[in-house]
């Protein structure tokens, strides 16, 4: 087992999600499934959603930059609903069409290749709480 695999198993999937979502630049979006695929768990899109939904209040993880694969905000059941997510994205310059959809070609984040994800995950310490503010 490689050191990266050992560390990612120790850090847990939610921590990996938080670390990767922090890499999405302002004004860009990606999907739950894309995050899951970058973390080598292609069928874990819903788990990515659960990870983001479980963030503590005041976290600096930019959860709002992760939308569904069709280009819509997907926050059904969340207190603030899609309006907060859309407002946060619009404040970063992301534009929505008349149907509330984001143009992937213009605002989509290509993500990180596996070697870069692996380096990022190597930086995780087992006791790191990546859900909280890093400031």
C-alpha cells in the first residue's frame, strides 16, 4: 500500500473532499461527480454532497462552487436553499442563464490531474480537521 493510500484512508473521504474543494478557484464551478472522480471514487457523488452538507457553520470550504452535473445548484433540503448558493456564485462572477443553469464551458473548473491530487492528499495529517477555517 502506498503512503498516499494509507494517508487518504486515515484522513477519511470527507477530509479529502474538503481539501480538494478548497482548490476550486473563485468564479469556477465543478460537479459532485467530478470531485468524486478526482478522488478515485467515481460512484461517490452523493457522498461528496453529504460531506459538503455536513460542514460546520463558519467553515471556509467553498461548498457553493460544487453544483450538479447538469449545471444547476442542488441544495434541496438545505436551510438556505439554492438562492444562497446562486448568490455566492454570482458574487464571484458566475453567471446563470434564464433557467438557472451555469455554462460549463465558461465557468467549469477542469480540476486537478491525479499526480496533483496525490500530492495534495500527501499533505494531509491524520489529525487535521479540514472542515474548519484554515485562517
